[in-house]
């Protein structure tokens, strides 16, 4: 009898283990992994989710078994047996979670370190790494196409320069402002759409012109604050060709929800073609700069902007007026 019970326990544990692994790998909760860093993140996420799912099955299984096995029988009005302690059980249910938590902590730190790339925390501030590139008008928008960062007391925009790096790293300067992203490449190229070649390590050198923003691409599993007066970096290696949203993940003003653009992961050939086209545009119109927020939007009042959003969503205009 005890042998049969042992076999049953082993089979149940094996089924729970198999179910946990399957669910961890097939949960479908994350979007496509478009970069190397996303693969690292997904491995950690799926592992933790698989462990949690296994514990869920164990706890719920024991609960359902106990409800059925030890339910009150008809005519049984006696109390259950008084069990004061079980040292072996207490050791087991303390040791197992401790080992799992420590292992997950080490694994998490390993993934975190790997996703940081070659970022130098000592180079996060602007000190000694500036060059003047453009002047700003009173609205804070750039007057010429250049790398934007922070401004000093003379309203001169400064560009943070990257430390000398490997030829294998493509450096792109990113400027965040209400409510647009501007990506600055070499040869005076500035666009509102981020283009990167597949398979090449990308380093974003990021600054905010006005308020705190956050650069987030869900498909890359990366997010980084973009801070006024302070230089921040982000590194990733894209792997899947396609178009992915770039979202501001920090509340930055009235039109925060509209501060979105697109990251395009191109093949090396398509990227070279796009870069050549942008160089031609820049040479023909050196003062042009493309912002992700249309001029018509910048002139809207909050009521007009929100009205358009509600109309797009198929909402009720009356409800919007009632809320004000």
C-alpha cells in the first residue's frame, strides 16, 4: 500500500513538474522578442512564471484533496486530532522557498548585468562631455537639426558625446521633449522614427530637453529614464526585422499618451538605403527636422486633443464634456 502511495506521489510530482515547464515556455503573455536582451528577459520571466505555476498546482491540489478527503462526515461531531508541531515539515517548507528565492535572485542579477551591456555609470553626468550644437527658441524646440540634450542659462542646447567605442556599436543620440522623440545620426541626420540595422549592437545616448521621460520598447524588454540635465544610455542588439512601438513610459504632460513613435529594425541593405535617403534629404534642407508630433496637434487645446482621441476610440462626446 505504501509502495503504491509512493508511486502516486512521484507521478503527481512529475506531472506538476512537466506542466510547470510547459506553461513557462508556452504562456504567451509576452510580445515577440525582437532583441538579444528580450531573450534574456523572457528566460527569466518564463522561469519564474513556471515556478509560480508549479506552486499554484501544489497548493490548489493539496487544498482540493483536503476538502474532499477530510470533509465533515454525516453524524461526525468530534474535533479533529490536535497536532502541535512537525519539525521535519517546517524545515522542508522553509528550506525549499529559501533555496528558490536565492537562486532566482542570483539568476535575476545575472540577467540584469548582461542587459546593462557596456554602460559606464561614471559617464552618466554631462561633465566634460559637451559641445554646443544649436540654440533653442522660447518654446524649447530646436532651431536647427542637431543632437539635443539639456540647456544652460544662455538657452544653448548641449550635445552629450559618447565615449570612444568599438566600430561594432552604432551610436544614436536621442532627444526627448514634450511630446516628441528625435533621433540624431551621423552626417546631421535627425528623424522622428528610429531605424536600426538587425544584428548590430545599438547604443542610445539619451537626453531630455524639458521634463522627465522614459524610453520604452516592449518588444525589446528595455526601458530607460530620460532625464533633463543628465545623460543616460541604453544598449541593445535587435534580432527580428519589423516595426515596433517606441513609447514614453513616464507621465510628461497633457499629451503624454500621444508621445509615441516607431522603431524600424531593417536588414543591413534596407538600413543603408534608408540612411542614404536621409542624407540626401538633410543635404537638400539642412534646417529641416521631423517631429513625431504634428504641428496641427501642437496648436490644439486640451479639449480639442481629447475630443479627437475620444472620437477615434468610438467614445461618447457627452461623457467627455461631463468630466470637465
